[in-house]
C-alpha cells in the first residue's frame, strides 16, 4: 500500500508515516487484523480511509477536501 500511495502523496504534497500496528497496543486493539490500514490524520482521531488494499478514490476524495 505504501508504494501505491507514494505518487498520490507526492501529488498532494502530504507526508506518509508508517506505524507498526502490532507494536502499539491501542492501535492493535482498534485495527486488529485490518492491516495495512490507511488513516488520514493521527490515530485515534484520524479518519480510516481504507484497509487491506488502497482505495485510490477514497484517498483522492479525502485529500481534495484538505
């Protein structure tokens, strides 16, 4: 997902930060097996855009609003 997201992030000039869900008890409880997960913002206040696979349309919609 990270590689597929890179060109979109570059187009919108946003930074992608990777976090290990399994290394954070709160994130593991919240997202469980739904990894990879893409969140706009900072968990837990961030908005989940997609999980498992990249939903390009959802990401484009969310970033065009910011």
